[in-house]
C-alpha cells in the first residue's frame, strides 16, 4: 500500500520553487482558459442572434482551445497532487504540504505572497489557525 508523502520543513522549503512555478503557470493557463471560455460564449451568443458565421473565430476551434487549456490546468493540478501538495485556494496560491509534527500528521501552510515557508496548522484546522514554525 502506497502512502502519501510527507515532508520535513527543509524538504518542503526545497520543494517551494517547483510549487511556486507550477502555481504561476496555473494562473496563466487558468486565465487563458477563462478567456477562451468567454470567447466561446460570445461566439455562441453571436450565432444565436443570427450573425454571420465569419464574424467570430470558428466555434469548433474555440471549443478545442478551451478543452486543451482546461486539460493543461488539470495536468498542472495533478502534478501538484502527485507531490502531495494540496491546493486550498487557487486564486490566492494557497497550498498545504503534508508534514509530521509531534508525531501527528499536520500541514505546512504556504501561499504565493509568503516570502518563505513559515507557517503550519493541524489537519483539523485551516489557514485562519496557522501558527509560525
């Protein structure tokens, strides 16, 4: 039986550049997916209003682009999950990284705006209960 990884504080700190890069790429890909989705909806509305088909990019192309971008977002989230990193708030770049504190499973808590990994909380608590390391 395979168990999820846990990280020491030092290991998690070494992992942060990879987590940061993935979260930044996620923000870009998610924005692109949202933009493509909005363009698709505008195109469908235009078609529903009886506008000429050549007034907007092809609907099939927009659907394919939206699907590809959503798949890319899912792949990036899956990558973080494969590392054991749990995304709590994608907009804030808030993640929890599993650790062991005092013999119990706990979370190292970090977000993109944090200059370094400096917080933790128990598995039954959340961001508002985080404590300094």
